[in-house]
């Protein structure tokens, strides 16, 4: 649910300072920073209430924002008609550099949206699609997807971008079927039959229209006759009265889209995202990322549109600020980075978003590629990542590369947001951030900090916060407290905690910023009654294990000590072991050098701990990757800790056996 960025995140609220001369003692010069204008959530006010909760809000009010997301498209089609709004390389198997960019300007997109909108409006008039029978999009990020999405927004019929992984990677279609049962779509779009055909045949309602980019030569295995519409036929519609009638009814409360949560604990839930929510959050982001108003932003972005970070945040930033979005078909893995590198060599972004693994791969590529470094660093005002912590090694690598290339560092932003809040609620934009900082509220968001089970839960209320999960009344009721604040389940602590709660005289100061403190539901007690805060320990374990640790699951409920189930980074451990191609992973994990690395890593975690609450005493390396079908991993790669512990109960028993086998690594005491 949460999109949180944890390690230190230096950013700047003003122009870069000139270099400071090194002292005679040999101290290095103070770092210079790229001038990046920020505002919005750099100051806050806080009130402590009688029940022990805190209310925190930005001192900057939220400015006016449009009622409809398509108002931005209409505006920039008028003032910047010939500027490229979105571009994607032509499809094909040739290297990226050989495939030209297919571009759509603001004026062209408005024309496409109105034409497709006419086709949708006629279907609305006939009752084929509606709020109760919305549009489901099974495509990845492409030009047709974005056109259809904006056309749906133009006429006021909701759309739902569904994770391609549920169709193309999952062995069964249970989650996709659940989403379709919740949506009851009247129209389904897929970019191609090949990767989606199996899933379409399994879940497509008999009364839903199927739209494909190219339906030529497709025969259903069932032999069932079905009308398939070519997407280009929608674009060929002529705008008319039906379009204008539908568009005039769209307002801030009109549902723009349903975004389905990853279903990390239960089945995916559809978050109702209205035009007003989306526009409010984009205005909040603009007020915090003030540099977006200084020049039209340029994004090179792969993040999937079925997730709030890519689909609301990044697409929205480009559209709302009259920028250009270059769709990157690469991925942050070794096999997918060639496309990303080719795109970034050619296009210099003004702001760059990625997941931590993406920044790691990018830093490695830039190390030996000066042209790539120059292109990435020449215009970029800020980096931002979300979803997991960025290792200190990668962070330092980015700093070194920037200083080597342009003589200054690039600010790296961090914050807290989630699907239910459109997403952004807090940002840390200062220059003195530390590990785990999530900063202060964006304008217009009220933050409530409530004592819960020995921790402090952060809750949100504001115009960007959802009102409901679609057709899920019980889940909706449980999601809000009596004052209408959304219960995040995320714990925070104060950056400046004071000592009043311990009997001292200095009260906490929430206006100095908040620090992420894990998920409340993940925490547990050892057999001794000692409380284990899972989030900070897990983050420390992952970051300190770079680059060998992909993720860890913290175990130990009712046990004497903490244990770790470790998902290793397969490519990195194979390199460390010098493994030959095809060698079983179990054999690689047993290699002395691999075992030695993980033993030293576990010992360092033990030595850094202060007691049984944060000292892992044992670890087991897992050779089987987390399973999407079992719910151990979400489609965006986040680990579901509960599902792993449930489905790998045997591994937990191995971890805690009285006489553990040789695969279990143990430290502490005389071990």
C-alpha cells in the first residue's frame, strides 16, 4: 500500500552554495548541490491534543486547481499545441536506437481524445459502458492506453488499468477474475492478443466489448463468436453532440479511474480515484516541487500506469505542468537496462523517477559511459525513488558520478504516499535528512499521528484522499477513523522526539519532520515478551546486505530470538561464487564465499543491535524466489511478509530447529 523512501535524502531548498575551501587539516570541501527550487512542505505547524494525538499541517495553503484532469490537456493544447506531450519508440525487435520515436503533441492528443471520447459517449448513451460498467485496460504503457484513458476521463466513464502481470506472468487468473468481478467492465482493451489472450478468454464477460490494437486473425479457443473492435476505429469517430453532452457532466466528483491495490494481505481492492483527488494531488506536488513551474518537465519513465506512482504521479506531473513524457520500455534489471540506457543517452530528463533497483542499475551503467552521464545530469533538477530503501552504496555512487560529471550533486527526494491518497502526502526536501525521513505534509493534507499498540500511526485527511474502495463497504468502513482520517497502518516517529514522554521537559517537535517506523501490523513479540519493530530492522538488513540481499522476511513470533528468511540477489551471489552456467542455486548458496559474506552480514547486524528486539541471531537463504500466485510478492515486486511466513512454514521450522541443518547461519553467544 505504501510508497515510502527511507535512507537519507539530501535535497535543497535554494541555490547551490559555492564550494567551501578545505581546511588546513585536510577536510574536504562541502558538497555543492544543483539549484532546485522547492516549497510547500518545508514548514509545518503542529498541535498536540488531549488524547495524545498530534495534528500536523503545512503552513502553505493549497492553491486552486482544475476540476477535471483533462482541463490541463485542453489548456496546453491551446497554449502549446505543437509541443510533444507523449512519445514512445516504434515497436519492433531492433535495438532501441534504431527505432524512431512516435510522438503525439498536445493538440494531436486533444483531437485523439475527443474522437475516442465520441465513440465512448455513444456507448454510454446506449448503456454499454458506465460507472457501473467501466473500462478495463490490460495494456502496459503505450500510446493507445493513454489515449483511451484520457478519453474516458473526458466523457466521465471510469477506467481501470489492470496489472499486466495478472494476465501475463501469473499461472492462474484468480486475481484478474476477482478484479473483473468487482468491476463488471463493459469494455476491455488489450494492446495485443498474444500476451493477454489466455487471460482474456478466462475472465472476459460475455457482454463486454473487446477492443484490440489489431484483432486480425484471432480465433477464440472456445470457438465462441465475439465481436472485436479495432482501436483505430475509435480514433476515426467524428466528435458530435454526444461528446459535448457527456463532457459537460464531468466534474471534480466524477470518478476518473479505479486503481487496484496490490493485494499484499487480501484480494486487491479498487481505490476510487476522482478527478478532484487527482488534480488536488498534482497541485500539491507542484507546490512542493516548485521547480516544475520553472520549465516544462521532461520525463523518461518506465513505471507502470496500473500503479499510483507511475500512473497518477508521473503521467500527471507531465500533463499537469505541460511537460513531455517519454515512455521507456526498459526495465530496472540487467536484461532491460539496454533500452533505458539508450533512451537516457538521447533524452535528458529534468526530473527522474525510479525504484531503488533502477537507480542501482543506472549508476552502474553510468560508471563507464560518459555520454550517458552527461545526458542524465545535464538538465535534471531532482531524483526521486519510492517503494523501498535506496542503499547507501548506490546513493554515494550517484553523488560521485554527479560530482565527477557536473561538479555538484543532484537532490534526491523522499516521502510517503499510497494508492488511497493519489499518492503524495509528505515529502522530505531539506538538506539535512537522515535515514527514514519522510518529511512534512504537502499543502492541504492534514496529518494525524495516533498512539497505536506502542507505536504512532500516521493518518491522512485531505482532498487527495479517497472516499471509498469500490464495492467494498466493510473495507471502506475499516479504512477510516471517526474523524474521517484514512488509517494507513504505517508507523512514524518524530525526527526530534524530545524527552517529555520520559518525564523530561522537552516536548517532541513534529514540525522538524517525521521518520518512517515500519508497518504496525508486521510487528510482533518474542517469547520473552520483547516487542520487535519489523520495519526498521528489515530496512537495515536489506541496505547493509547490498548487493547480495534482495529482501528479507523477519521471523520470530513467540520464539526466543529473531530470525531472517533471506531472498538473495541471484545474479550477484552467482558472481561472488564464480558459479558456472546452469549451476543449481542451492549449490551456489552453499559456496564458502557466499556463506562467508552472509555470516559477516548477520554478525554485523547482531553487533549493531542493542538487545533481543533488534538483533537477528539466525538466517536462512532461500533458493526459491517469492511467488506471485501464492501472494508472496505483489506485481510491483513488494514482498508480502505474512504470505511468505505462511507458505514457508517449513523454512521457519528449519530456521528454529533445535539442531539446525548446515544451511542455517547462526551468530551471537558462542556460535
